C-alpha cells in the first residue's frame, strides 16, 4: 500500500516538528523569566489578571499540530488506486554506441564518447512513444538494455557506458549490427531501426556485409559520424594517473580519423537509411524528423499499472482550520463580574488599579522609566540605558533591580568598573534568583576587568575574585551550567597566568646567575692577565739584567783582549796559538750557556701558557661549554660517520604487451 508520493520529504520535514515544539516551549519559559526580572511579583500579578497559562500552552500545541498536518500535506498522501492500461504507438529503435579507445579522441569536445552519450539522450527525449534499446560495442558487442518504454532504465544504461564496458579492444561494427539483429529477432510486426554512433574505424572489415544481411531482414540503419576527418592522436590515462599515447605494435602513437565513406556506405545498404555527421545541436532533431518520424508506427500495449489518488487536501484543510482556531483563541478567560462598582470589593479593586497606574506613570513624569531603559538596552543603546538607570537610581538608591540592570548595561558598554560597582549593590536583594544572576554577572565583569589590567598581580586578584563570584552563583543554583563553565575557564586562565609568572621568574633568576658567572669569569680573566703581566715584567727585568751582564762581560773581554794583544806581541807564535784556542773554547761555552738560558726561558713561557689553557678549559667545562679540542674531535667523528646517499637508477621496462589495433 502506498501512503505518500514523497516519503523521503515526509520524514525529513517531520523532523522539524520536534525542534519547533522545543523552541516554542523554550521561548515561552524565557519570556516568563524575563518578565519576572524587570517587573516585581506583586505588580506582575495585577498585570496578569485573567491571563490563562493553560490557554497559552493550548495555543502552542495547536500551532505545532497544524505544522505537522502541513508537512503531511506536502508529502502528498495517497490512497485508493485505479487500474489503467497504457497503450502507445511507436517504433522500435536500437541505439548502438562505439565504446572503443578511439572514442576518447578530443577532436569533438569533450571527447567522442561523451558526445555520443549526450546525443543518445537527446534522441530518447524526442522518441517519447518509441521503445528504445542500447548496444555497446568495441572488439565485441553486448545488449546493455533491451527494448523498453522505461526512459529511466535506458538513461541509466547510457550513463554507465565507458571504454571498459567491453573488455575486448578494437572496433567491430559488424558485431554491433548482428547484436541489433538478435534484439529484433522476436519483433516482426514493427519497423526495426538501428542508430549507429561511431567514428567509422572498422578493424574487421565486415561491416558492409553485416549491413546487407540486416537490410534483408527489414532493418533501417542510420549512421552518425563522430569526430573529424583530420583526426586526433589518441591519449589514455595509465594506472598511475599519467597521460600517455595509445601506440601500435611498432610503438608509434595512433591517430584516429572519422571514416565518413564507410558510414555512408553502411547507411546506403538499407532502405531509407542515411548518414549524418554529429555537428551542432540539431543533429538528433534532423535525424528524428527526416528519418524516424516518417516511418509508420504500430500500436503496442504495455502492462497494466495502478494510478494512485491524491489525498493531500484533507491534511491541508485540517492544518488551515487549526491555524484559524489558534488565531481566534484568546489569552484571557472571560470573567463574570459578580459585584457592582458600588460594592466595597469593586471599589478596592478600582483603587488598586488606579494606584498601579499612578506608580507606572511616576517614572515617566520624572524623565525616565524602566520600560524605556529596557527598550534602549534591547536596541543596543547601552550608554543611554545606563544613563536612564542612573537617573532612576537617584530617586530609588536602594532598589537592587535597578542596580542589576545598570550593571548589565555597563557591562555591555564595556565599563567593567561601573558594572562591578552596580552589581555589588544588587547583591543585597532578598530575591535569591536576582542574587544568583548578580553573582554570575559580577564574575563576568571581574574577569573582563582583569583582562584589561597590565599588572599580573592585580590581574590574578581580579580573576580569583571572579572565581569566588561564580562559586557563590553555583551555591544558589547548582544547575547553572554557564557559571560552572565560566569558573572552569577562568581557572584555566589563572593556571596559565601563574605558569607565565613562574617562567618569567625562572628566566630572571637564570639571567642573574648568568651575569654572576660572567662577572666571575671576567674577574678570573683579569687576575690571569695581571699574573701574565707580572710574569712578563719579571722576565723583562731578567732579560735587561742578562743584557747588562753580557755587555759587562763583553767590555771585560775587550779589555782582556787588548791586554792579551799587547802580551801576544811580546810572546812567541806557539803561545799565541794556545791562547787563541783557549779563547775559542771560552766563546763556545758562553754560546752554549746562552742557548740553554733561551731554552729555559721558552720552556717557562710554554709552561705558563699550558697552565693558562688548563685553567681556561676547566672554566669552560664548569660552564657547560666545549673546548676547541673537544669540538674538533666531535667534527672529526661526524666526518667518519658521514655516508653518501646513493640514488638507484630508474627501472626502465621497455617491454610492451599490446593487442593488435586495440583502439
């Protein structure tokens, strides 16, 4: 049994009913809460005299039910059927589409196969009363869709065609004609029409013979040429997604051309058949008007089908009636007056009403009213609302509701200090609900105020105070999820602030330690420099003293040599030789002494340098730094571990395994 013409639409739209009911209930509750915040309970009871909450709920229920019936009407309910027989007058048309790789040529954009599929669908839209079938062919042929009146089945079969539909490569037009003959085998009382979409490349060479056999069976063939005579080099995408050329067995790229001569020859072999190139948008219209429509059509009857009766008007009428009822259902009950105006009760009610009106009119006369301030607040004029509330507070300084509203307006206007002041004044209210809201808003104000403070200590104090306000709000209302969420959020912000302060203090201590260490190293370097300077001064003094001694010894030697020369003049020649030998020996001894002193001096300097380097290495190791020798050793070790990245040559596979003329 069929209930709805669009069941998906019914279930989709029915999901809107539950959210709508929830929204209306939430709006009603929210409206009640807002009214209690701005109007005192004693005054509210007088203003709501006669208003029935049950009637308000009833109006919401009626509205939701009306929406449900409207959704049911949109889903088009149906019940009751009528049996009918569909009779049609039409032809039997087989559409054969070439799905070989040559149909991927892009000389006809986007490619030949895509254009053939679009043309086949255009033919389907023209042949409304004809039965259509589909044959796909490449190196072989297959009947994809038998003759049918179901346009959806034919359209799906056409859309599913691609070059992988027929696994055997190549182009065999004769196979397509023979497959169409088989499809027409049991259809002898109607004209048999074959519309052949191809580029005319026939690898078997038997297309004309197959067309002659089909003509003897009474088949009419219309050939549609797809492509250009100039042709196009065939390209195909491999398994890795890269474009490559289709190549023959010699490895040369294959270029496919439109063979119009063969297609014309195939069409002329059958009676009333002709050839058309697929160009422009009117090709299928010309084919149907000039070739297919003039053929006599036979009467064919299809299967019996059920016609459902539309019943959408019933739920639509119910929905309209409910909406009218909801419109005219009043909010207030009709109250019968049992007492006349002259009775004391009526007089008392009249006096109360007049007093209420006077109380409501007093703020207006004074230059401001809670209603006006609330209206400005709702319109986003927070500065004006705050000014009006402050004017009202000049006359009612102890009214916590006015302080609460002024604090809310100041908060919205980003005057957080003023908001904190007003909300603190609102905490004296005996109304626990107002106190809870004041604590919550006070926590928000303190958090925002802390965000503006540049001093981290003051910011931390403000946020800790905000945490206390949220805690007080949750004590009054444990179900306040917003207060709990805000408290957790502020707690996270506090933890991050403390971490930042701790990191800053650690970095500051670290910098101080580094400065002390640098000063210590500087003092050590200065002391070392002083020691080196003292050692150099001592060395210079020693050198000067040695030089003086050498000069003195030289002068003595000169004097001695002069005296010796005088004596030598007196002495004989052998004595002179002995004295010369002794003098040479003395000079040699003096030179050896000088060399020994120079070596001792160099060794002392080298020893001082080694002691300085040892001290410097010890200081660098204490500071956690590497000595130059250690750094050089590390670099040498890294060089020993270095390896060369060897790139493997690409795997060149030149072998090809292709079928003959696989396009």
